[in-house]
């Protein structure tokens, strides 16, 4: 005797059910011992939902209760991951009922069936056809156009800063929790978050998931009070948050910009990653991938390009971010958040382009403000000196052997934005051959003191950089840690003594102190005269 899938007169679905593997889950409570002379019959349960395309979706780990007709408890069962369970029970009348509902597509399902178990046993098939069904009210936001999704989400997307890089994150909790990529913040003692066109605030690493390249940062709640948390998509159990072909948007801070949106469609959905044709660039990492309801379905993480086209981008599914957020919330009680006061920032007004053009045209403007700190050398750089170095570095310099200073400095600087109105102090480690080894003195940190008071940097940069030296026909390669701190030019305004302290990793408690010569201080200040004229319409002596 069977209680079948009523109304499902589809032979394909019936054949698929019959072909299921026989692996069964055991009852959580053993069947009661039979009375002397009492025979037992096998009760088998198969629970599955039949999709519109006739595919079967097992109902895993579903708790069921079997009671006698008189209401006494016989036993409890839990289906296996294949949606099956079995138990030995005395023949007779029973009621099989669900202990919780199952969510499938747009409804919830539960079962309550009256059964008669004959001596030869019984197989019960649970499906949507013999279940109690309840519609789920769609409380999700409505589907919107790209502009509406962007406008609703852009204030919740933040720029994330670490010592070595910058990227993107998004506010996921009004308590000050920000989701981003782990590779942006790893091994960094400096972390900061800048909400949409607001101040920059100190952040702390609260939870990390190195396998999925995710991290949760914490800032003071006041820092994100104008940044509403983005909603995370909550798909039904066992279903992905997004489907192939679905339209998605990526928001982030690529290429030193802020609040940039790109759109595309989902190309592939896997448990560990999502692929889409959304265009991402350096700086997009850690930003939200949104569906057209404005819900986060993934965290943008990487791009793949095999040619001149845009390639595809990869994102971590939102389920991993949701799990990490729960861990972060549990850790919030361990200590207070970072302070709410904003950190120093560079002026939003760029350095005048005409002054940079003049520096490129005049070799005399390519000044190099260099100071020796023993095993580290520092270069005090302004937008003017950077523009001069760019133009007056001879082709071929630094390719083999001793590297001339202009080429070396410009190479270490990489692709910095020379039009930012900041003073950069670059600390380069000494590297030399000792025997057959490459010796290097790694940078740790620096402090700039003005009149005895420390000047807080705009950005305390610290990064690893490849170094190489030639030995005969061979080459030794390694990595060295350099420092590149950014300061407000106001720190170099004449009128107070400046002292620079530089720390090496090998001697963290023994800084090397040097007074910045007044002529160097004056030269740096004069370089910013065009910027101050633009800023205030007055000579540089007027300050900001």
C-alpha cells in the first residue's frame, strides 16, 4: 500500500523517484522495542519537490514526527540529504507530521498525513501535491531600473584604505559594520573607511574569511549614519541568490574614482563564486554586486581578461558574507568601536595642471629633496618634483647595475596621482649584495614632528616592492618594504622646525632622527604656491 504523489500522473517524475538511491536516514529515536511476538513493518519516507521542468529537488534534513492514532509519540525521524528516512514500526494507524515548514519558491510546505502501515511495510512519498501549502508574501523591494538602484545604493558604498592599497566596501549594518575583500586589508596596521564624499574614519578588522577573501571592518556608527545598510539577498534554502542571465550592477571606487557603476548579466553560478560580464577595474574589489531589487547578491573580488575585451568578473556569493557578518556581530561586545573623529584628508582641489606642465618643461624644476637615514633614504616629493622626474628620467636608466636616482625614485613611486596636493615622503630601503645574498633594510614607520608635535599623515603607506641586483650573469630577486607617507603641505609652512623620525623593521625601538633643513622646507613650500593661489586667490603666504 502506498500513499502516492496525487495528481502527478507524469511517468518521468515517478520513474525518477523510483530510481533514487536507497541510502536512508535513521530515526533520531530508535523504534520502540516490540512486544513479545509482535512483528515490525518498515516505514519508508521519500520527500521531494517537483519543479516546473519535472526535476526533483530532495527535501533534506526535514524533521518529522510519527504518532499513533491515540496521539502517543511513536518516534521522530529526519530525512537524509537525499530526502529519505526509514524506521521499523508495528503495523497500525499513524499520523506523520512535519515539525517545521519547508520553503520552496514562493510558498511554504508542510505535511500531515494519516497512514495505515500494513505488515508488509509502506513507502510514503511527500511532495507539494500532498502538502499543506501557504503563499509567501513578497516583502522584497520591487524590481527597479539601473538609475534607481544606483541612487538608492551609492551612499552605502565606501572606499577602503589600507597601508598598501585602496578598494571598495559597503555598509552592511548600522552599527558600523563594513564588508570588503580580505586581500585589501591583510597585514595592514592602518585601516580607514571613507563613506560617499564624507570624511575618512579609522576602522578595525573585526572578522575575516581568508578562504572566500572576505573581511568585515568596524567603524564608529556615527561615521555611517548617512549610509543606510544595504540589504543582503536571502534566497530560499538550497537556492542561489542570483540566476544565470539575471541583470546585476557593481558599485565601487575603481581607478582612484568614487561611486562608479557598471552593469552586466550573470554568466555562471557556482557555490564558491559568481561570474558576470560586469566590468571591474583595480579598486572595485570588495564592492557590492546588486540585483535589480537593490539587494547584495555577491562581493566583487576579481577580474579575468584573456585579451583586448573586458573579460569576466568574479564575485563571492552573498551567503559567505552573511555568515561572516554574524561572526562579526558576535565579536562587537569584545571592545569599543574606533573613534568617531575624522582622519586627515587631502584637498579635493587638484594641483594646477599648468604648474605641472611647467615642471615637465624645465629640468631645473626636477629637484630631489633627499635625506640619508643610514640604511634608509628618504625623498621629499611634491607634485612639481614628481612631474619633473617623469619627464627627465632618461630612457634605459635603471635597467642593469647601479640605478640613477631619478629613475629609481620614479620607479618606486609607481602610478601615483601626481596632481594630488600632498607632500609625499618616500623611504627607500638600502639593498646591496653581501656574499651571495641580497641584503635589504625594510621600512617600518615614520613620524614627522612640527614644533615637537606629531603631524598626523593623510596616508601612512607601507608596501612590499620587488628588488633585484645582478651578480655576474645572474640576478638576485627579493622583496623589500618601502614607506610612502602623505602629508598636508601645511606641515611645511615656514615658521616651525621640522624633524623626521624613520624606523626600520630590524630596529623598531631605535628610530633615526633628522632635522629637515630649512632650505628644503622652504623649497617644498614654494612648490605649492600655485596650489594656494588657486585655493584662495592669494599668495602662498596666505595659507589655506
